[in-house]
């Protein structure tokens, strides 16, 4: 867990803003999940169309970029020159690009060796120090280490942005400085109506560092703000880490758009480990919090660890309810005075709650009755050591004889539950047998 990532020089959200570089230090995490992880979530990244090449060590921006021997040197040149529908292969190295903006159909894939003969993002580390902004549903960025230390940002809400497109198999680390007093997210993933944002197979870590943080500062790993489209968050390992005094610290949060189109906003969370590590006890903090404006939230086979609430709905009021569909999730705490699921009747509805396991909270049952409920275990009779292999050391795989095994509903490839066929480890889920609860389909 000791590594010195480079500092960041610029920030991109909707326009370029200058930021002061901060000396990067190894992260000091309170998460049970380990960052950087020992092993990646090994999903594939396709490279469609004509192939182009970037190599900071041996390339030149005067080259054609069409072969390993004529690689470009910079991502800036590649993003300008590569045509729609093509793929840019990027060799290991550090790319101090202020921002990577992909607003058209284009795939950018890091993690190649110097000859482009091998691809292994963990071994051939390709580091970006700037912000990423994707705004086309066919835009893809994957295989990178996105390591950032933003500072002096003013009134901004997120570092990376995926308003449309896919972030796949990246290590994403965003540590905010103690000079900030705002609400920050590692990733803003809201999509406009008719567009889709996807976060797949990433490791995502966000933290506010320092001992002089304002009580008004809050951080979250992923934020959906005014979300009007479709979002898929699947097979990620996520932690929002709190070290000082925060107001709200959520793993994932957001709201639906009140100006949505004919199709209601939809967010699907599946096969994720979502950890919210907040030292201070605040009733509004949660592993996942959504609110308002008629949004569908579908949570299937997630493992959610929270020091306060597991799931929460807040602030929706008369603007519209979030419709929660909960299946095969494990929502737990190592000792919380709050609730596993805290949603008020005016802020949300639970359309169904099936085969979930909740324990470790002062209240393990949902705060409002689900419209449909079946086979939930809200007894609170279980402990972390009875369910998982070794949570204190970051292992969230299930024990063979624990209450998570063979107790899930089989929803193989059902669109209503997120069209799942694999688990977090990218192993195949059964199409005939009962599933396991939580993110892992095998022990």
C-alpha cells in the first residue's frame, strides 16, 4: 500500500481550471479493501477499428502513429489524430496530460509493454495524472492508473467525469487536500437523457487527507447529480475513506433529474464491493444514498460495508421517489448505531427486496416495508467472521458454509435485475442453481 503517485497539475470538468500541484504521498487508508489492490478485476477491453499507438519513451508526435515502430509520444496527439471508431493502444509510462477528453466514438487502452506484444495493466503500468472526461456512449478508456492529488479547486464537484461512455479496468485514486471545504467525488457519472455511462471492473479509492479538513467537506467515490439517462456500475471495488471530521461521506450517491425524458433515469449496481469508511458518526452518511425525481435504483449482488447506514434515501421530498429494487445483496457493518436501509416514505419506495442479508446494524430491517419481500435475512444473528473469509484483511469472499452460500435468487441474464451472467471475479454465474449472495459467485 506504499507507492508515490505523481501529482496533478490541471483539472478538467466542464472547462479547464488551474490547480496547485500537491506533493504526492503514499495513501494511508482505513478501508478494509486494499489500495492499490494485489490483483485486478480481470475483464477484457475490446479494441475495435483501426489501431493506433502511443509510447512516451520511444514515440514521436511527428510519427504516423499507425504501428508500434511509428508510435506517437503523447496522448494529446493521439486524441487529435485518431479517427472515430478507432482504438489507441498506450504503452506503459507516465502521461502528464492535463486532461483526457473523449467526446466521440474512440477507445483508449493502456497497459501494453514497449513493443505492444503483451497487455497486462498491473505489470505494464500506464499512469495518467490528469482528469478524464468521457461524453459519448461509445467512448472507452481502460487499463490505466488514474492517480491524482487535486488541490485549490474552488467550487467544483468531481475530478473525473463520465457523462456518457465507459471506464473499464482502471485503478482510480483521488486524494483531496486539506485546503478544500466543498463536496467532492472521484467520479461524476451522471448521464443525460438517452445516454449511458458505465463503470466496469475498476478499483476506485477516494479520500480527503489531512487533520485540518473543514467540517463542510464531504467526499464520495461516485456521484450521480441530476442523472437523467442510464448508468451501469458493475464489478468494481470501491471505498470512500474518511480520516478527519466530515459532514457526509458516501460510497455512491446522487439524484435523478427532475427534467427527465420519456424514460425514467436508471442506475444499476451489480457485483460491486462498496465500502464507506467514516470515522465520525453522521446519520446521513451511507454506503449508497440516492434521492428524488423518479429514479430507478437496481441493486443486485452487491457487498456493502458501511460504518453508518448501508443504504439511504434523503432529500427527495415531493420531487419524486427513488424506486429501489434489491436482490441478493449483503449489507453489513462491523458495528453501526444506524440502519441497514434507511428510506423515508416520502423519499423512496422499495419495489422489491429479495434474498438479501443484512447484519451488524442497530436496525437490520428496512425502515419502510418493501412492496414485495422474499427470503431476506434481517435477523442480525450473523457476524463478519461467519459470512466472509477475512474482511479485516480485505478478503470479502464467502465462507463455504456461511449464510451467503446458495441463498441467493437465480436471476441469470434477467434484464430486470441487471442482465448478470458473471460475478465480481468474472467467473460465470449459474443459470440453473441458486446464487450466492454478495459480489462473489464462488467461495
